[in-house]
C-alpha cells in the first residue's frame, strides 16, 4: 500500500484480504502501524480491553499477520494483555535517547522522571531487531524489567513522532517497517501464503526502493509485486476519513478538535517527503494502481498475473455508500418437509407465512433506515465539534448527495431461479422493490442425488457419502450438473462484485449453500467453516458495511407473533449435523 494517512488504506486492504481469502487464496495483512504503536508504547489493537468481546466488534481483529477468523477461535477468544505502560528510562537497542530527544519522539511523561525514587524506577528496553539476511525474526522482542513504576496513562505519539527531521523516531519507524516486511516474506516464502499485504504509508521513494530491494534479496525476481496507492481529492471524503481516525487507537477518547489538529499536523509532516506513484515506477516497468476517492477513479499500469488482475477488477467495483445487505434462505418448502435435498418444489403453508412476514419486516426496516439516515445527515458537522458523535462516513456515492442531504436508496430483492426462492419474494410490491431472479443464486446441484434424502444417499451411495463427509468443501456431486462448494464460490463471485458495486439496499433470497458462502465472504470466515455453517430456515441476516468492517445482526422468525426477533450477540457457528 502507498498513501498519506486518512486515505482509506486500511479499509481497502481489509476488503481485498477478505475477497482473496474467500476466493481461496491465502492472504494476510501486515500492518506497520500496529507494531509501531507497540514499540513506541502507545495504544494498539494488539491489546483488547477485557470488557470488549467479539460480539461487540464490527469486523475481524486485523492485527499484524492476521488470518481469517475461525468460528472456534471466535468462541474461544480471550482478551489480550494491554501493552506495557511503565514509567521508565527508555532504551532503543540498548542505547539511551539523547537528552531532549525523547520529547521529540514521545509526549512528556506523566511523572517527574528526575525526582522519581531510583529503586522503584524500571527500565523498558524496546528492542528493534536489525534484520540480517541469515537472521530473520517474525516478531519484535519487547523486554520489560519486573520492577517498575506504572504510568497512569500509556505513552502516546504526537505529530512530532512522524516528522522526517526527527531522526530517532524515523529510525524506529524504518526498523519496524523492515521487520514487518520480513514477517510478510516469511509468510509467503516459508508458510505457504499466496498474498501478503504490506499496510503502511510507504509514501517516500526511499521506502519503496527499500521494499523492492528486500523482496528481491529474499524472493528473487519471481515474486510478483503490485503497489496500490490510495488518493483522496474530495474534501468531504478526506475530512470524513480524518474524523474516523479520531476514534482509532492513536486518538481514542481524546478531545476531537485537539486530536484533529494534531492529526492534520501529522499529515502535513508526511507531505514534506511524499512522492506519489508514477514517473519512477513507469520508468522501471513496475506494476501499480492508483485509486482515487476509494473507487471513483482507478488508474492502472502494467497489471500482470491472475491475482493482480483479480485485485484490480475488485477495486473497480466497490464504494462507500451506506446501505444494508440482507441474506436469508427461502421459506420452508415441501421438499424440506420430506427431508429431500435439491429439487424444485414450492413452499409449504409455513413457507408462505414466512414469505409474508419477511415482506412486512423488510418494509419496516427500510422505513426505519431512512429515518436514521436523515437524522444523521442533519447532525453532520465538518470539521467535527468537541464531543461530536456524527457519523464517520457521510453519504458519498454516485447519487451525488450534498452535505446534509440523504439520498433514498432503491431496494433490490434478488432470488434464485427455483420456485421456493421466487415464491418467498412474491409478496414484495414491484413498484417499491426491484425484484430479480438470477441462476447464480441457485442451490448447489446434487447431480444424480437430487431429490433424495441423506439417509437414501448413505444407503445407496455409501462411498460417495463418506467422500463428501471427509471434505465437503471440495466434494463435487457425481452426475450431470453436480457441483461443489468451490463451484458455488466461483459462480457467486459476480454476485459479490455486483453487491460491492451497487449503492442500493439488497435482499438475497437464496438457499443453504448460497447463504453459507455469502456469509463467509462478508464475515471473513476460514474455508474450513464454510461448508458446515449453521444457517437454518427462518433466520434473516443483516450486514451493513462500515469503514472498519461490517456490522452484523441476526433475526429469527417468530411464527406466533408473525414477526422477526433480534437475536442479541448472535455468533455464526458450525451446524451440529454434518449431513446438511
């Protein structure tokens, strides 16, 4: 990645990582900022407050070298320990900082260090390894003495930390960048990874030359490298991105006006040495992409290779428009009642009741959304005011809405070409909803086993039954048209890209395999979880894209009240039965 702060780099990297992992290309993000916060002693997402659980998050915890979340790991996740916040003499690679230079790197200590009681004073050694070709490490060593005086607050990093003339801070940042890059190369060269995303500003030509030199030293000329630069020229979008930064780890809980001023100073200091992609890369035939205003305009140069081409195609098709994405299975069908898989039966009476309730609930939620967005639009302030809680991402979409205005999005309802899916959407008024059928949303085709029960398959095709049980993800049903979950991912790729491109709300009325694959994409699940995901009939899932992830809610249909009940803190999990 390349770009000044607040240009949406982390937002873009997370979406690319989620998409490529969903396509079964092992991808990880390596974020230099997270490691920099640890080394300099500031707050970091490497630590999670004890009172923050996975259910309160809107996305995965993207730490350096992050992997897609496993369902089991989500359920077993434990709070991380907070980083050290000790009052101490600071050593960098064993050398004390020059007198006065500490104030250029870190804010003043919360206690008077000169008059502290010596026996109680600890020493914090921030050991930033100098990487040698034959000595590669995968993590920074953070050594802390057991005797210490704890500071009331962690050490923070003001804009001065990012001044290119601050040589001590620049040295720390460069060493941290090199170590993070080596971790990325370890992942690609030694751990079987397909794509590593180096998430940092990389805004100087010197830094980018260092990156290429190190990659070629360790990986040779065969490893493909694509530079992706994010630029923001729209003032409202840029101000919005900066507003979002104020809730991030560097400025959380600080006065927004003071924090915004400091952050703008940081950006100004980066601009001193900023060199955009272009002339040097073109002279040296280096592939790159420039993304302006997070997708409004995309410039590409010498894109080569399948993964690079897939990435650019994806970048051309997403936007920041606030909207909701709803996913559900069809209502109960007659084949569901009889325990048969596949087929093309119509809805049961319960299925029709579900379809009617779904229509009323979606109409209600659409009206509620419009009211919320209009309220947010009226409260939007640029620049933010002290104590401001306005939304971090204003309506920035092809509707061309101006500040303070809220465009009323269309609402699309997409079904498969099968009767049970089409019938579930039959009660939507096509004057108010754009209803469309598409074969890409059809259920996984069971080939010669269409219309059979799992017990019948186990008896008649015992060998095939065992093969599928061992690897549901790649197992393809025999016979004409038989499919696997990998086939479903392949045909849903166009659906995902279209959902990312559009600015309208959308309800996808699909089937079990389709719902599993769609939810796996939006929630960034690991491949081993996809084929066994529990998505029962009667569940409705809502996903709302956010700047730092996806807000997720689940609703369960209540036949007695004929309404949908919100399920608090709902977590996706594996189904108990492996047959389904």
